[in-house]
C-alpha cells in the first residue's frame, strides 16, 4: 500500500508540531510521499509565514528596506530547526530569497518560499529526498494548471523515488518562473501527487478530526462524518463548508483515490473518508449541512408566464449581461424567483430591473433581501421518505419562516432559503431533528 500525506500549516507551525508529524509518518511504512504547507500560526495572535512573506515582499516591491521582516521569517524557520536538533542551515536559501526579492521576482515567488523552505526542513528531518515542485508541477501560458504535462513528468520522477517530500502550493510557468495555486493550494498539490504516484490513499492532515456535520461555530461539538462521497462534499463545499480546497477533489476523484481527513493533534481519530461511491450505510439520514448568508430574491410575476416560450431565458440573459450569476431559480405557473448574491446585485440593481421590464414586461417585480441559503445534503435522503416534511416541521417548531425550498433531481440535497436572522436557528433545528446523540 502507498499513501500521500499532506500536512497543513497548523500541523507544521512549530518544532513541537513537526515532531507530531514525524511520529505520524514513521508510524506507517506506507506513508511514502509528504506534501507540507508553510508554517501556520503557533497561537491565535500569531502570523502565518505566508502572510509574513507577502508583507515582506510588498516592502521590497516598494523599494523599501525589508531586511528586518526577512530576518523575522528566517527566525521562524531557525526556531523549528533548533527545536528539531537538526544540523541544517538555510543561510544560502535566504540569500537567494533576498536577492530575488530585490530583483522583484513577484508575489507568486514570494508566497511559495514558505512551502519550499518548510519542505527542505521536512526532508532533512525525515531523511527523505526533496523534490522542488517547480520542477514537476506546471502551468500553461495562460496561468492554468497543466494537468497532462504535470502527471507525465511527476509520475516519472516519483517512480524513481521510494520516499520524497514535495512542497505544496506552487509550480512553474513555461518560462520557469514560479506560480502558485490559490490560497489552500497545498491540498491541490497533495491530490496531484496522489494521482501521479498512483497511491491507494491520500491522507490530508489538519487541525480537525474530519469533516463535521455542521459548522462548529453554530453547533457545539457537532458529529464527525465518517464517510462522505465526492458529490456530497462538492455540494457542501459550494455552500461554504471549508475543510478541503475545492480544486483538490478533482485529480483524485478522476483516479478513484479516496481522501482521509485526519487530525495531527489526535492521530488516533479515524477522521472522515471521502470516496467516489460507497455502500456504507450513512449514520444519519443527512450527511451534513452548510449555508451562506447574503442573498437577495428577485420575485417576478406575470399571468400566463408558463405559456410564453423563452421567458426564463430572457430573464436570465439580463443577469448574464450584467455579470451576475444566479444561485437558484424556483418557479411556479405564473411566478419565477431568482436568488443572487446580494453584494453582486446591489451595484447593478436598477440596470437589471430595467432590463427585466424591457425583456419580458412582467406584472410585478419584488425584491426580498438579507436572505440565507442552507444546503442539507445526504445520500441517505434518497431512500428515506418524508425528509423534506421533517425539515419543514423542524423549522416551523423553531418559528423559522421558510422563504424557498428546492430539491435537485438527484435527491442528494435540499436547499432552503431563510432570513439571515433565522440562519443559526434553522441550522440548529435541522441538526437536532436529524442528528441524535
């Protein structure tokens, strides 16, 4: 068996955390390839190394003295090296960083050094070979990830390495300059490495014991989801649940490689398995729920709307022309409601309303703002009768007024619209109804 293990910034913030990571890797011979993030926060008021690098480079780009800031970054790494008792010096690496900052190598280069330097320490600590991600992960001329070239080069390189450390978050452009993924991109690197190495499992180690049924800021000590499918995860991630970088799902999903979300600080916890499909019976009818505030509903009414060919297309074309995407579109015989992001809509409100009037001549258009959307997701809902009824009942009992309900044909998720002020109460009511202690 072969595994790729990725560790987040909180897992590598200090020498103490590094030691936990070392113990985890050494405890399982199958953990062959390691993808580290940059050091995160050591305590709540601390600063992530990536943010320190951004700030330091901003000074360099402005032609200001950045030596003090760079020295502080170096001190973070030296603290880890000393705490691990390593005979390792990063002096030469920091000289290169200083020179490249002076030559204005770019924000991408600056941000990538956090993972790059942590990768060198990790490889030294474990006795693994170090592979610079710029040599094996590639972007095209337009800045898009080049999956085909990357998979070919990386597969060939890893076939020669029994054990290796590959830093997360960055790769290279066709001209050899460094380019980063978006924030959280180390998750993506882990997934790319897992696919290229044809591993059996991708372990993503973070500071939580798996994917939670609901937001812990709303529900105290929510249950951990034991098994979740990629489809379910995608639905929850889209609606704001954030444990794994969304783009990290696709490379391993294509290869059918499961992901295991684990907790560095509680390695004995099984965590959450993310799989392509499963016959595993879910513990609860719902797998999880997530939501986002800040939507506006555009309610359009017109007699005989249903018999007017192209009505919906004309309405949506107005939003498209104004660069506003829609989230959901429940409709009736003579009504149509478009849910859109309120911030996006507000600046273009009057142009959109005028455009709808012009295109379809509605009888009325009404706006309802400050709404929230909640996704209740679960493969168990398909085989369970009355799920929507139980949701309605729970919300009615909690005195939450439902503004909208929409269920996809897959029966995998139900979307509920409520007022922003009822958001927390709605989450709690649904959780209490479906997730029993």
